[in-house]
C-alpha cells in the first residue's frame, strides 16, 4: 500500500525524485507523433483536422458540423439537471466574485514634464481546451472562461472532443455561464494546432488555456511562440503537512481524493510524527476499497504516494518548498506561521476544515495551477493572464534637454550611433 519512510532513510532522496519527476521524462515517440499532427494541420488545415478527429475520436466532421450549432447547444443544456445547474451557478458566482478583485487599472505617472505609464489591454481571442474523454471537467471551463471574461477578452472559443458525437451537457452549461461564444467539437493535438494557426473553420487565437492529456500538453509546448499558453500542465498532486492536530481519516481522504485523478497523480504527507503517519496509512487502506475509482487510486498511491516522517516541522516545510506542490494542505495548529515559511505552492489550504476539494470547485480562487514543481516560478491562472501591457512614454522638450545627453551617451556606449543621433538631432532643434 502507501509507503512510510523517514527522511533519514537511504531511499528517501530516490523516492522524492521518483515522485517529483514523474511524467517529466521526454517521450521521443510521443513528441514525434504530435509534431507530425501539428505540422499536418498547419499544412492541410481543415482536411487534416477532420481526418485526425475521425481517426482518434471516431467522429466524422466537416466545415458545417465542426462547430456546435445553437440547436446542439440548446439540446445539450436541456440534458442538464436542475441540481447540476444550480451547483455550477454557485461555483460561477464565487469564482467571479474572487476574480473581480484581480482587475488591474492602467498605470500613469507624471514628473518633470515626463509622462510614463502602461495601458492594460485584454487579449482579443482566447481558446479554451476542455477534456472530453474519460473525465469531463466543467469546473475547469468556469475557471478558464470567467477570468478571461472579466479581463475583457472579446471572444472565447472552446474546443472539446465529442467522441459520442454529442456535446457534453455539463461542458455546454459551464461554457454558457462563462461567456464562451463558440464551441468546436474537436480535441487532442489537432485541436491545439487549429487554435494556434487557424483553419478555414477554426479561428486562430492569441492564447490557449486549459489542461489536457500528454498529447495536448506536448502540442501546447510545441505551438508556444505562435500563441501564448497558460502553462504545461503535468499530473496533479497534493502535499499535506500535518502535526498532532491533524485527523488521520481526513488526511487519508485528501490523499485518496488526489490519487483518484489518474495513475500519475501524486499524494504525499509530511509529518514529524511517525504514529500519525502509521494511522494515515491505516486509514488509506481502510478507505480505498470504498472508492469507485479504487483501481486508479491504488496504483497512484503505490507508485507516487508516500507518508514521509521528518525530523521536525522545519524539515517538513523545507521539503515542501523543494517539492513546490500544486496543492499544499496545512493540517497544523499554527497554519499561519507555517504558511509564512512556504515559498513554493500553487495553492495553500489552511486548517483541518479546508480540504483541497473546496478549491477544486467553488471556493473562488482558480484551480488551474502550476504542477510538477513549476510553482517555483509560476502562478495560478487569473485575470492577469488574459491581458497584455503596452508601455506609454511622453517627454516634453524640457525633459528631452535634461535627459537626452545621457541617453545619447548610453547609446554610444553600446555602439549605436544612429540611436544617439535620434536624440541629439532633437536637442539641437530642427534642421532642414
């Protein structure tokens, strides 16, 4: 079952890197397949897009059927239960309430005849990827679309594979609540390529957001530069730091909640108390058989799960910062004090009453988070991801006279005579 190890054990570092680097190995065969798909879509457009959709999803599409019609969307919405719609609306309201606080105004300053600033402008068109295979995530559609709408994005288009030939009703409902304008029934690397480069049927976008499988992640990485992307999403993960106040059953439930995502998911607990680690191990074994996705959770827990006994709480925090987890749960009495020492985490959940599941669905902050240690340098998705900034500069003639000579000198230092002349010619006044 789940391993219990000590940081002093010889296998600790090996186990740590096995978990941390899961899914990081470069798969040359996968990369070659994705490269071929992307290049083919760039070359043949719709023809290639529809061929790959039929090959991988078993759905035959054409220019008239690739985009979901209003009738299809209405039919899908008609299959959403009142209870499901009510829950999605509550989630949408809370996500919007939080993200409204992220709006950033233009910046302007003025001094000595110099006006400097930045214009904050929304992206024109954004593409959202919504998985549609074995797992469907309407919550992720809300997390991607609502911040984009708040930022002022003019048009959002969503792509989602429809292997049954029909639009998933929950995806359609979330798209409507998020303000998505158009839905395309395509997925995989071919959908990413279509969004990045555009085809006759699918418009090119400025940015692609949303998680997908390994092929989608590779395609996003491949098209980066042609378009912006949110991040390269890897397998999901949770890391729990626990002290004597933690309830073993709660900690085990949270580890299993992460493990049921997929077999590559990681669930780790750090504690200075070996007795607690053993209790959690017992609870994992007790709760696992009750899960509908127990086979997936079991493999995830066995391959990438661990209960790590540390020397003290300081070592637990240090290891957590090395791990830089997507989700960090602080099941400790002094969660405020511990949080102050945390540098690397996508999201931190404080206290025994805040399971990570709340953040997944309706707490408000975004659940599209950096994975695989990228929380060292990346942030959760937010309104700020859907805007760009344009610097604005305006010097009066007096300000030019004051600072022009220094600017010309700096240009000369770098060997750019024309740069220097563009300043000095103005300082001398007009010449015919």
